[in-house]
C-alpha cells in the first residue's frame, strides 16, 4: 500500500506541475525523491505514534475493566460508594482545627529565664490561670500529580494569625527523594517536627525551650533521601533564611542564613518493639542578636541588654523506642525517648550595648521521658529535664561584668496523666517540680484539653 | 491493517528496512534483557494486612516477595507509621491494602515518606481491595459524634469468603500488569485458586447452615460481611460507638437489652481485648467466641482456607 501511495503522490506532483514535469531535470527528480522520502518518514512516524496510542488505550481499558464493578453474590442490596480510590477529601482540601486551652497554677514569674540561659529564647508556652492556647487551623491537599500543599495557621488567643507552616511537598520524585519548600518545622531532632497537639506534655522540654525557642521553623527548602534498605535509613538537609531562633532572620542578603543536616535510622525488633535514632547538625550566623534582662556580675537591677554576633553550631542526638504487647497500640504501649543537644557559640558580645569583646560558650541540655498507656484511653508520663549553661570564655574587656560561670544546672521533673475519650480528644493533668531558676524553685500544676475537629491527618512516628 | 502497512513500507526501501530491522532487534534484545532481569527478581509486595499477604501468596506463589505490615493481633485502625514500614514501602512495587479508609491513620504518612512514586494512590502499584467489592454500612450521616465511622463503608471486608473472588480476579490482573513476563504463572495460580475457593465456599456454606438466623452480639462493628454471608443476626454491639471503649454503664444497658432479645454468643476479633465480651458472656450465660478475623489470628488460621475453616468451626462450637 505504501509503495502505491508514494507513486500516487509522485504522480500527483507530476500532474500538478505538468510543465515542470516535461522539463524534468535530474535535479528535479532528486527533489521529488527527497520529498517522497520525507513523506515516507513522516508517514512511518505517525504509524509508530498511532501504535503507541493504541497500546496505551488498550492498557487503559484493561485498567478500567479491572476497576469496573464486579457482580457480587450477596443476597442483600449492598451499597457501593464510588469506584475510584478513596482520597482524603474529594476536591476540597482537608481542613482541620485544633482547639486547646489550659489552666496553669504556679508561683514564679515566667519572664525570668532558666539560670545561665538569659541570652537564649525564653517562651515557656504557658500562662497562669485559665487561658486559651493557640488554635491551629490546618489545610492540606494534593495540588496536582506532582505536588502536595500544607498550610497551618496559628490563631493567637489575643488575636492575630501567624503562619506556622506553609509548604509544598513533591510526591513523585521517586527513588526515595522527598522535597519540601516553604515554611516548615525543621527535621532535626525527634520532637521538633511534631505539632503542639501531639506533644506528650503541656510544654516542650527545657532544652527545646532554650535552644530552639520550643520548635524551630524555617523558611527554605528541605531535601531528604531514604535509602533502599530494609532498615530505615534517611538522610536530609535543609537550607533556610535563619528565621527561627537561634537564627536572626537574614535580611537584605542573598544566600542562606541557616543550614541543617540530619540522619535517622530505625527499625522493628519483632512485632512488639520499634525504634528510631537520629543525629542532627545545625549551623547559623547570628547577627546583632539582642537579649534583655541578662544578669551581670555588677548585679544591675533588672539585668542589662547584650548584643551578640557570631557563629552558632549545634549538634544533637535523639532516640525513641516503643513497645506494645503484640504490637497492638490500642490496648497498651510504652514509649521511651530522649534527646541531647549541645550548642557552641563564638563571636563578639557587646555588654550593655556598649562594650564589645570576644565571647564563646558551649551550652547543652537533655531530657528523658517515658509515656505509658496502661489501658485504652489512659496514659501517664514522666519526664526529666536538665540544662548545662557551660562556662563562657569572656574577652578581657568584659571579664568584670559578663557572668562566665553560673555554677548551676537547671532541671525539672514533670509527671502527667491524660485521658483520651477518642482519637480526637485529650484531657490532661500535669504536675511539675521546676528547678530551672536558681533559688526560685516552683511547683506547677496544669490542666489542659486538646481537641481536633475536621479532617485529621495521620501522625508521624 | 497496521502490520500490512508496515511490511509494504519496509519493502519500499531495502536499505532502510535493514536498518529498521537491526534497530528492532536491538530494541527487542534490550526489552528481553529487562524482562529477563525481572524473571529472577521477585515482585516486591507490601501487604497492609495478613489476609492480603495470604491472597497475594496464593496468586503469585514464589514470584512475590511479600512484606506484611500489620499482625493479626494488631488493631488495623491503630497502627503507627513506623520507620520499618516506611523503609519497606520505599522499595515496594505493589501495595495491597484494604482501602476504604481502614489505613487512613498511618498509610498517608508511609506513602509520603517512602519517596516511592510507583505506589502512590491512583498508580498501578496501589491496589485497594475494598474497591472491588460492594461495601456495607456506608454511612448516610458523616459525623464524628457517631464515633470512628468510615465514609466509604465498613472496611472489614475479609470476613465474607465470597469477597475474595472478585478481589483475587482484580489482584491477579494487577500482578500481570506489573509483571507481564509471568502472565502464564499468574493465570495458572488464579485459575487454581478460583476453583479451589469456589469449592471451599460451597463447603463452608453447607457447614454453616445451622448458623443462619442465629442472634449474636459483637464487640466491634467488625462482622457485617460475615453476618451478611452466613445469615447471623447481630442484635447488639459492645462498643457504644465504633472505636469507642465500652463503659460499665453501657455494658449494663446492653445486658438489660439482652433480656428482651437474647443472643446465642458474643463475637470478637482476635486483636480485641477479651474483657468486655467475657463480662457480657458471663452475665448473659452465652459463650464468648473469639474469631481469628485474619490469617494468623489463631494458631489454626494459617492461610486463607484455614482462616474460614477455623472461623466456622469456632462459630459452630459457640452454638453447642
């Protein structure tokens, strides 16, 4: 048929140009041959394309066939709801709202920082008396076959909205690669990525409070890779603007302001035990970080304001181990977790915003906690916290006014019990003996409710 | 028609046709190489629940390397996205799960963290068994006040043996689609399973004739498919709402109810705490029957066939 077709084309060309045809030279013939050749190639290309499309169509119809309703032998009139894969929520994004409130009873002023950490973050995350906690509004959905979007807005009780998380995540890079872009909780440590409603205690461990301002969030990107092994081995890195403490929000500058590297390994031991361990590194350059109310050697009333510029490097270790009889976490389970962080800062400290000299210190902290679900719906937990403010090397100019050695390790012991009427609600009682401020020990009592309504996404390990 | 065109056009230019033929040969050789590479490498299957691992085993024989994500004594609603699950999902070529939101509390995280594009929802590597059967108890009212309800119907489809017929057919097709080199094997396995299973269903239905119309109490709404199949009549549930723990007061009211509508036995799945069933069973003077629920739920339920042998055996014993 093809040959016939080409001859027809050639004939048509000849007929259309009879004069030229009569005066056909070798060159003309050559041109015609080339044309025919081109046509032929064109033709073959199209056949191949058609073949491919046919194969695709066949494959599709095969798939459709397999999804098509299968006659069921059931005697009753059964209901069939949709033949497509169930998705989190039609085309509407999944919307969730976390409602939480506390009652706090304690003596000491929360504005006083843990001893030796006056130049660190100090937001305890709780207040005296009855109070509403941040309401957390979450929206998430697949954007297209390539991306998924997640946004979490924190509605402050006093009014105002802050963007807690707003990121897009690729889901189809394959090969174990995961990419996140936007504002997200850093993947360092174990607790950092967990949202407040999933915490096992009312507040974060002291080490998270002073070294990460409870939870470090970054604006930037995160790349993770999961190794193709039976054991869970994951490595990841982040570049951010240094928005979250200890970063100082790099402004009017190109490049990145903070970097994170982390690695996690984990596995099961039988069906009853599972564990995960991790290593994290964080680095940022702090620029003109001003701290107020810092005590000094001169015992200035109300403390002084200091300014620090320099490098901040933090390394952390984390582990979690979980045990459930028969692996059934609905009945009973035990969770043991601990983290250790160590931060080195070195640079220039300006005492009282006036006298500048070198300053370097290594601070660290750790916690160990365990939560035991002793019967369905009921859990109890115990946590021990400790911080080490370290001994600072202070430049000669400031040796007489900056405190280099506090000789006190802040600590705290916390106990909690919570009742979970369902997966979506939790009521908690927490008692703590807080010894984080030298000479100001405190007994604390908290009552808390945490409820989640709407779509509730799966929790991380 | 298309082959005819191809043959003639190839003839039109012998030199081109030779080049074409060589190119094709290379292509075929390459494809053959790819396929032969797969012949020895077993298909990596991630089964969410033991019953789907067992079914895949029936349909793929040694051709599949199967990892089972949950145990028979684990509540399938309450599983954590453990690191081991994420690591196993990373290399899986086929995910075989119940679907219908049974795994909604953990699977989304596993899928997201796995970084495996082949098994994401909607792709051919993601098989949801519940799509191939008619689901019961699809709620008309979606409200969390109703407890842990599943929007797409009750997901505990594995308690009706008949459900395995359409699921096996669909799963076999999926295996062939993912691993066409072993089409013949999968077809043979399916044909054999289909035959044996139909014979077994007839046997089970005959054995279970005396169960028809028997009133039962269930601990969790986990048996509508079993009831539908064998004709058991569910008169009460021990969970006030699906997924919520029964309180003593609620159990008391169930007991009162039982005075009016007596039941013959209390059913629970192997993974469930036995205490509520035992409590009611003692007071209502009826036997508490623990059913394997899935493969591995009892020592006797070692595969799909023995799962139903044992289920019916235990039900009949409860009737005595």
